[in-house]
C-alpha cells in the first residue's frame, strides 16, 4: 500500500487540531486516498507543550530543510500562521517539488503571486481551502463546479472573532471587551486580535476570494477597511431600530459598467437577509453568479477541528492524485 508522507510546519492550535483530526478520521481518509497517510516530520520549537495527541520526540525537526530536502516527503502542511517565515517556507517547499496545503490566509494573501508562480514552476499543487471560512468548503467549489459563472458580487462574513463579538453585543448586551476575551478563550482570535477587530484578517480573506472569483489579485494592504472597534451599544440599537444587525462584511462587486469595487467594513444588514442569521463565530460567503444566481456557503469559520477538516480535505485530494 502506498504511503503518503507529510511534513507539518507548526504544532500550535490549528496544527494540533489537524493532527488530532487525522488521528480521529484516519480510517475514512485512508480509504478515500487508497493509501496510508502519515505525518512523519514536524517543524516546531515547543516540543514539551502538553497536547492531547500522541507525538514522538523523533518526529520533531528544527529546520525547514529537514523537511524540504527529505525526498520521502510528498506534502507539506503549513500551519505556522503569519506572513513570515511562513511565505518563505511555503515557497521553498513548492520549489523543492512538494505539494503544499496551508490554512494561512495572511501568507496566501500577501504572497499570492510568488507562491502561485512557484507551484506553477515545479508543477505541484498549492491548496488553501482552510484559509477562507475555516471549515466551510468555499474556495474549491468557487474555483471548481461553480467557476463557469461570471461572478458579480461577494459578501462575506469571514472573521469568526468579530462575528462572535458583534453577536454577543447584539444578543446579550455584552461589552466589547468581555466578548473579545470570550472569543480569545474559545480559540477563535488571532494571537494578536488586532488583525481580527481591525478587519485585517477579513481583508486577507477578501483578497483570496477576489483572486479566485474575479481573477484579480488585490494585495490586502490595498483593500479599504474599517474594523469593529468603534461599534458602540448605541450603533447596535440604531441598527435594531432599522430592522438590521451589524456585521463585518468583506464586499466586492463587479459592476455592470465593468468597474470593480471592494472593501471591508461594518455594515447594516436587514434582518431578512440570509447573512443576518449567521450567528456566533459562524462564517458565510454569499455570492452572485450570472448563471446560478445567489449562493451562500455557511459553516464554522474558525476553530481547530473545523479548520483541520478543510486542511485534510486538501491533503486527501492531493494524496488521491499521487496514489
Ligand atoms: N481569527 C480568525 C477568525 C481565525 O476569527 O475568523 C480563522 O481564520
């Protein structure tokens, strides 16, 4: 039986969730692949941290080359987070002929051109389904079975932390600070929650969505954005009086005259709109296509096991193609 060998970069929150998800569903995954799937090497400094998984010390390595120069490794999973050194490591792996899977929206959005060029150069797969919408299968269908559409609009609730904060403020009258703390305890927030609450994380995800849907790469730093730090109880009441809820929306539109607009900002959403029912840390991506009409992809947008599900989905697709 063919064995697919994986090098994992990062054994933090998401790395541990992915490792655990593979242990939980190994039988199902290996049946889909038609071979065995094994994480043989892990690049991680914090070896001694208590984790609810079985990892042997021999699996840990301390240099990226131990993985990229290992001819037995087929796939690299990058779950370090942040633009660097993740982008450099992904590029190195792609140029070394390894297929790469990542959940790292910051690296994919910032280094889009460089990383896709590297994958093209060596003819390997570069997949990042988990980078937008956590566990929601959204990029693969948008780039695959729905790609025959001319897309005209995307409205996304693509940050779980801010959706959770706005939900708690709206439904439970919780203060902004308490709701943020709660989201951090639950493991949705970034290490530095500034990226969440200032809309930077949502801009990274919008950059990826626009590249996939409209074939336009806009670096995340060029996306106009406003976060949720200025949202007060008064604003939430004002929305309620207009039969609306406030959501942090990542929005891009291809207009009839050919112009293209994009932004991330808190938006009043009418209560009857499907996006208004996206609660807690859930995410949704609502799109319009000229053939299919309106579609909404909905599900858990953050968290170790949902993100692990999307990562392993990409791994399984690649592993199947290798087998
Ligand atoms: N901090 C991100 C969020 C994690 O809250 O959505 C998932 O990308």
